[in-house]
């Protein structure tokens, strides 16, 4: 087995366990419940979970989505997040070789966690976005071998663009149109994709957000401009696609040949 294959295999094995952990965080962080050194238990009967209950994907299938003790339904979100993390790992392996597989998967898993929390609670906690930006700086310098100013400039531009948009919106409309966590998430993503990738992140995010709004309007047959949207979720999508495919102008230039 080659080194590249070891990186791929390790990332794929790790993926569903990360998904299970993300499922735990998406429930406990918004509820301000302890998650460090806290043993998992059934939410219904409170029985501590054993190894048989905690095997990602496999346990859900063997137990048929039910608790072994009280037979209460296990939230489907755990299975979806575990499979989602596995798909992110597979996608990473298709795009990048070697250690970059794990680096890319770590970014994707982090964005999935942030996107899920924002979609469900309209909340972007600094305890997630700020470490994501710090990791972006470290990986860009260490793995990408870029100078320090590259990720820092990306973070500054990313934060500055959305902070300016939020300020302008409030000045014109008289009320907040964007949460304070959105510019910080954009800054964290900018540390990964660089300042050149910031416009592409915004384009992808707007496309995702507009698609969601249109779909929601079709389903509910109404649309309100004041209805809050989880823009952080769309930023996560834009950041992921930009990291995978690069800035749109380079993608378009490559496809023109």
C-alpha cells in the first residue's frame, strides 16, 4: 500500500466517527450541554451507550434505528451526518492526493458542522469559526507553503467584504440584515481560499441561497424578504466548492481550453 493510499484509507475510516461526533456537537453546543469528556447516553432513557451502540452507520443499521434498552427512535440526523462525512472524505480523495485528502476532509467536516448548526439555529458560534480560520492559516502556511500574508489577507478581505455589506444594509434599511457571525465565518473561509477565492465563495453562496429561497417559495407558495435565512450555511457551501475547484475565473479559464 502506498503512502497516498494510506492517507485515503485513514481518512475514510475516520470519516463516520467524525460524523457521529458532529451529530453530538450539533445537539449539545446549541443547548449549552457539556460535550468534552461527557459519556454518550440515550436521550430518552438516559442509559449510557456502549460500543455496540456507537459504531457509526453499522450500529444504526443493526439496531434498526432504535435504542437497545427503551427502543426509542435514534435521531436520523446521526446516520445522515455520518454518511455525509464519508461522502466528504470520498470527494476529497477524488480531488486531492496524499495528505491533502485529510486536510480537505477536515475543512469539509468543519464546514458541515457549522452549516448544520446555522441551518437549525441561525447561530454561528465563534468557538467554531475562529478555530477554523486559525487552521486555515496553519494549513496554508504548512501544507501549501505560502507566506503568512496570504491567509491573513484572505481573512481580512473575507471579513471586510461581508462586514461592509452588513453595515451598508443596516444604514439603508434601518435594521440588521446579516448576523454578526457571517463576516467572521467569511473571514475564516478566506484564510483557506485566499483573497482571490473570496468572490467565488460569495457567488456560490448567493446561488445556493437564491436556490433555497426559490424552492422555499415554491413549496410554501410565499416569500418574505424579512424571513431569516441561514447565510452561514450557504457560505459553507461556497467555501467548500471554492476550495475544491478553485476561484471561478481559473475554473472558467481551464474549461475554455
